[in-house]
């Protein structure tokens, strides 16, 4: 069977599975669409722009979103460095949006073996909450994030993956220890060398805080290489 037809059949199966997993948790359901644009400048350098929205269960209300401009430098076949600046909007209790900015630096490592790729990303980020004279201003927050991914390449088109990511606050005395955990399973589909789609289901645990919460996320990404 044509690989494109196989993928079309997989999409509804994935949606049914992910939606069933969220039954009974509708108040904590989140839909995350995203688009990544990447332009190679040389063998080592690439410019990247990523945008993502976070929509609540009715899909008619966007709780937050951002656009991020970044650069990636590939040290060799296994190691790469990334840096980025993100401008975001976050819906507050008044149903208006507050400005948020984020800067980040990351080290990536990937180890391929027997059709699998084992990846790690260590990332430092600092989040800023508006201007000093704004009502939503808070002191900036710094985090370390650690992400582990295992990806299996079935063929040129299909690559299922599982992923775990955790957040470690650096300057929040009220949160001693890790305060967020993300468990993800998904499937990526490569159309050609310039276009790839990815769908995933994620359980997001917000822990070690006064109001712990669990979000159930269905996400889709498109990667476009220019």
C-alpha cells in the first residue's frame, strides 16, 4: 500500500486513542498546534522560527501562544547547540493577555543505534513577566529542563517516539525540587526532505506547588525546511 494512504488511515486511529485517553479529564484537555520553520545557512548553522498555540478543550479559547526565533549550531553528528528568544501571550483571569518573554540556551545530544535514536536535551531558560510598571509583573523565573527521547525509524516515512521531560526551578523558594513532568508518545511522518508532520499525546503533571494539576495534551507539529 502507498505510504501516504497508510498515514491517512493512521491519523483517525491516533485521534480516537488520544481522545479516549482524555475522557473524564475534559477540563484539563489541551490542544497544541505548532509550526517550525528551519533555514540552513551552512552545514553547521541553521535559523529556526517556531510558533505554538495552547487551546482549551472547546478549541474556541486560546489560553496562550508564542513565537520563538532561534539559531542552531551543529558541533558534529551527535552534538548541537541552540539559543532562542520567545515572545508570548498568556490569558489571565480577566480574559486579556499578558506579555511574557523567554530566553533559552540548550545542548542536544543524539546517539543512533540499530534503527533507534536516543536523544538528550539539557536546556536553561529564563522567563520574564512583562514590564516593571505592569500589573502582571513578577520577578523573572529561571529553569533547567531535561528531555530524554527514544525514536524508532521504521522506514523513510514513519518514526514513532516516546519522550520524558522534567523542569527544575532555580529561583523559586516555594518549589523545592522538580515541578513539572511531561510524558509523551507520538508518531512523525516525513513527506519529503523539506516537510514533516508529527502527532503526539502527552500527559503533563504540574507538581510541587499549591495547586497541582494534570493536563492531557493532543499536539500536532509541522516542520518545514526552507
